[in-house]
């Protein structure tokens, strides 16, 4: 599971950044005291407009960023005090993570399997399943630098899943993928749920949220606007659609802070 309590993250702003943002503040708050839980065997969606704090939150969950304050528990491990142990439990996918351009998908996925000490039999079985699911066999021995954006995303997904993590953090997992592959990723996420894994994902595609989500949080300007089950969200929505309700909640928050 993932347990987050009073998570807060601020960043120092340099002179150039302050000029670009037209502010005199030397500090910007990206995540402002948010708390939530993601349970095993359930899919948790973190939603928010661009700049809301979603990616910063996910990078803290994945131990890439250290919180300014607050606590993060990953599969029973204090991720702030024991980040290396927490990483062993996590698979993290983000569109901005770099890949080694000179390696092939085969080489890169094997490299990460070795980092996680995956034995040869498990590696072979998992690689075959993932490469088949994502239709990667035809380009598995091509240099990653020569692959398309969608192909690179597939490689990132394999790298994320090869060590069979208990907790999976997907930051817009279907970004840049064709419709068929996106459907395969949705199927993969469902499989993770059925295997009892803890899954948290962000998406701008509300149809994906509608299909997959058990629990949901909405963040805006670093603050938590909603945290509850998808059934509760649907039962209380005032707009006709999920997208409309999401927009209504964001606009209402903007009105309050204006």
C-alpha cells in the first residue's frame, strides 16, 4: 500500500525563475500538505490540471524527490528514511525518464532486471509476456535512439514492470501510444489490480479514469480538493459527465482563491 500524510514540497526559485514567473518570492510550493492512501488490489487515480503537483507528488512517492515535510509509507517501508528499500518495491513510469539511446530494448530491460537481481528464469518469462503484450518483438534489437516516442514508452513500461513490483506508479502511462497499445496498457493495469498490487496513476484521459479507477484524488495548485472512492464521486457529482464535474471542482477552487 501507499500511505501519505501531510506531504509538503517547496522549491527554491533562482533569479531567472522568479523573472519568468513574475514573482519576488524565493520559494514556490508545489505540494501543500496532502494526505491519502492507496490500497492493494485497488487502482488509485491522481488527477489535476497541468502544474497541479501530480508529477511532483509521484516523484516523491518514488523517492526521486525528498519531501520538505510529511511522511510516505511504501509497502510498510518509510520511504523517506529508507528510500533504497522502498525502491525495491516500486515500479515508476514517467514520460520524462531518460532511456539509454545506444542500448536496445532487450539490453536495457535486462540491465534493469540485473539491477533488481531478477533471476534468469523470471526475467525470460516476464520479458516474453511484456514484449508480446506491447508488440515489441520486432524492434527489441534496434537502438532505442532510433525508436519512435510510442516505442520508447513501451520500453519504459517494460523497465518499470520487469522486477514485478508490489507498488506501481504510472504517470500518464498511455501517453504517446496508439489506441491498440493503450488498450493493452489498460489491460496490464487491470492485471496488476487482480494480482493484488497497489496501483496509482495519473491521466488526462477521463475515459481511462472511468474504466480503471476505484479511488481518486484531485489536486490543484498543490492542494487536495477531493479524496474518496470513485463510487462516491459519481454519486455526488453535479455535472452531467466526469469531465464536467472535474472542471466544475477546479473552477470552484479558482473562484474561492481569486
